[in-house]
């Protein structure tokens, strides 16, 4: 499968449009921040491994076999909610849990809010986010939209990278949650649903109602304080 993924990873791409036909990754110019030098031999060895276009699929295939948990609690500055991840969407489930355990999502933001459509998280204008991405690696995930899951209200799904991306490969560091009632079914087949909100949908709705500015970025930053695997 990897031989087909000849697209160079970019950590920025398309963004949700107000006409509600697309969901994608927000652009940031912070993705080239260099790594912080590790302070011990153990950290050096730990930081030696990076995810790449070539190794990501094999890594998440094996990582998923070790997982016994499938829920993640996301605590934000407006409250917390819990998502349950689908076991039969293994790469996206494993990726989300891996990033949560790496504390990638901590201190990122819900950086795009489209009223009555979606909230999108996992990015930030903070240099720490770019530094985390640099340390974890550069990779994309293949779409997995044929398991029968639809973009119902409360669905968590993964945006795709926009540039040079005919296969709709997913941008692994970001996610969006559908708030439309009963759902946003025009997204089915183009993006990969990999879980659903099972608790705290009122918090998701609260985030969706905040005032936004240019680019649908909330006027007051909404931070993800912590993502915990349950």
C-alpha cells in the first residue's frame, strides 16, 4: 500500500468551507521549527524513531494490535467530552490514541469552527505544536471510508490534505466533529469517520457557537488542555 502513497507529506492543507463541501487541514507556517535537543541517552533513543510516509502504515498496524482501550477524553477550556473510537478503522484509531499518548493534542486548539457544521481541532499558532509535529514525524494516512460509518451528528472524522492528494490521504494531526443535525452526509465517502462522541456533546455544541473571525478561527482561543486515553 505504501508504494501508492507517493505524495510528499505536508502539514497544512485545505480548510472547511462555509458552503460545507470540504473539510481539511488548516494552514500554519510554524511546521519547520527545529527539534529541541534531548537531554539524555534514553531520550536520544526515543527521539530517533520518527513516523514517515514509508513506515507509518506498518507502525500503526502493529501498534493497533497492542491497544486494549478505545476511548479518549478531551478536556478543553469550555469543558470536556469523550469519544469512542471504532475498532474496525484501525489506522485512524491507532493514530489518534498514539498522538494522545504522545501528548500531541495538549495545548492545541479548536482552530476552525463553522456554525451548525463542524468544529476542527489539533492545530495551533503556537510554536510548540510545530515542534511536536517535527518530533513525531511527517506522514499521511490512507482513507478508510467504506466501513459503513456515516457523518452523523457527533462523528469524529479526519480531514484530508489538499495539495497533490488525489487519493484523499488524511492529515493525521487534525480531526473534526460533526454538529449538524442529523448529520453532514455529503462528507460520506470523502473523509474517514473513526469514532463518535459518547459523552459531552453539549460541550461540542458550546464550542460550535463561539464567535469567530477570519478563516472561522474563534475570536477567543479554545484550547485542548488534555487528551486522555481511557
